[in-house]
C-alpha cells in the first residue's frame, strides 16, 4: 500500500493537484476561523466587557448610595433575568446564583472557593436549575467577573456578575465541527480529484513513453495518439508526430543513400581486390606478387570497414529488432571460448571461461556473437604476453544477466571510456596495432539494439601500470524472461 501511494505521489500532476487541494483547505480553515472569531470569540469578549461595566456601575452605586442601594440594584437586575448575579458578605447572600447548582468548569465547589476578598477574577462555570427536569436547564455554561465591593478602607461584599453563554458556546461547537468536517471533506475530495487527474494525465504520458520506447526500438511508423481537443497534450502529440514524420523521411533518405553507396562502392572495391589477387598470383612468388597481395589485403580491410559502418548504421536504426528470440547465451559463449582459446595461447595469454547455467535473454545470436568476438579480440590485441583473458556469464547483484570480457592489460583511462565507443576513435597507445576504431562502436550499437547496457571499467584501480579492463554487456532484469 505504501509503495503504491509512493508511486502515485511521484506523479507531478498529483502533487500539484494535492498542493492545490491543501491550499484550498487552508483557505477554507482561515475563512472558518475568521467566522468563528466573529461569531464566538468576539461575542465572548463583548460579554466580558459587559460584566466589567456592570460591576463598575454597581461599585459606583455603592460609592454614592451605600450597601442597601447595592442590594436593591442586585435584586432588580436579578428579577430582569438578563444576567447571573450574586452578592455575599457575612450578613447577606442574595442573587439568582444562590438558587442554582453552580460548579466551576474545572469541577471545584463552591464557586467562591480560593478567591481573595480584594481581587478580581474572571471565571467560567456551569449552573443548573434544580427545579427543572428539562435538559436545557442543566449544566449551562456561563462566564462571570467575581470581585469585591470596596469601601474606603476595606471590602463590603463580594459581587458576582455573569452572563449565560450556552447559546454562544453551542454555536462555537457547531462552527468548530463545521470547520473540521468541511476541511476533511475538502481534503478527501482533493485527494480523489488529484488521483483522478493524475491517472488521466499518466495515461497520456504513458502513451508518449511507449511511443518513445517503440521509436527507440526502431519502429519509426508509430505515432502519438491524439484526441483533437487542442489542449496542451494534444498539441504536444501533434508536434511529436510532425517531428517523427520528419525523422522517418530522413532515415529513409539515409538508408537509401547508404544502400546506394554500398552498391556503388562495394562492387568496384571487390573487383579491385580480385584483380590485385589475380595479379599477385600471376607474378608467382616475386616481390611484385607480395606488393599485389598486400594491396589486396588493404582493399579487403576497406571492405570490412565499409561493412562495419553499414552494420552500425542499420543497428542504430533498430532494423530487424522483431527477429530477436529467446536464447541461452551459455551455448554461444562456450563455442566462442573454444574458438578463441587457441588464439590466446598463440599470443602467450591464459584464457579462462566462467559461464553459468540458467540464463535466458532475447537476442540475435549472430550480432551477439560478433560483439563478444570483438571484445575478446580487443583483449587479445591489447593484453601483454603472460596476461590473462577471462570470459564470464553471470547474474549480477541486481538480477541482470552480464556477459563480460576481462583482462589484466593496460586498460582504458576513465576519461576515455565513453569516447572510445564512438566511430573511428583510437587512443594514442593503440595506433601501433592494426584496426579502424570501429570495434567498440559496433559493440555499443549491438548493445543498444538489444536494449542492453555496454559498460567499460577497470579491474584493479590501485595498479596504475596494468589496471586491466572489464567490458560488459548487461541485459537488464526487465528484459529477461
């Protein structure tokens, strides 16, 4: 479940949609909190100011008319049922709060517990009418100001002035519930809409990715699907299709030009080689015959180079990839090991083959055989006498099938390992050896043709003189059956 959500979360549109939903929820909460403040907090503040004013008014009445006037005023205000009042000293206790069951919200009894005679305190409490059986008159919430009625040099009584805030608190509870519920609903709807939009967007992007894979595989007649809505994705599909049309025309032109060059040049080169060989045979074993045979060999090398160039070009275009079949590479590599072991021995090299069972890959047997042959021939060519050449077939630590040729020769510097995969690239130290710089380029083209990776690395980085070389063709796990 976590892995599935992680995959969805990687979708850019899902993250953007989710961000929009979160911003909407945040905006909704800001508005709701503003409404809560206006309807609840502001009302509670108004009530607090009101009871403070009433307390001041009753203190003023005491200052002007004495304690009996205060008693009358509290009695009159109690009778109006607008507020909650209590006036108490050693002699009297009047007010409607003394006819209620009163507790503080924190559970302390009675209301006046812990209050000092000369201090003012704001208290929140619950009160109930003991004579009513209706639930609406039980545990009603109220707020009050409790403080002294001061004389010139003391305290005449303690006065409680309060207001019922049950209605306001109920509204506050409804507003809080509305904020919570609406935020949850908005968030859930945001998640659903983000998932729906991302799935729809992902389907269209997957179609483009599938198109790219097919084109990379050489299927140049594939085109991006369109819905003709003329939105951004449809316009992108239109432009991609136009670009692919142009690429297909260019590839067809290049293929036609290559075929034409092959037809026009290979034939005269073949004739030239044949005539040189015939001239050499006619001269028997003379010095002229050796010159003709040498020239014929050079013509033959030109033909091989030309064949390799055309083969690399065809591989780059992905032609005939549909002919790939499931093969067991061990059989092919064992045959190559038998073929090249004598060559290694003649060059003064040790040859070892380590090929394990149980591997099936999709490949063209001839192309794969030629690529591995190129790697083995390079290893034989550039490994000094007494060295070791090793052919391996194994499954690496990530489950991919790896075909590698290793040696303990001079190796290739790190900065040149990608460059040598290009056409006609030869390093300075290899220019004394015969070749045309197309061997590794052909191996790279064969690897790309099979959707495999061609990597070059050293065997021993600590040996600066002979770091060795490991050239590997790696068939990724997803391509293996």
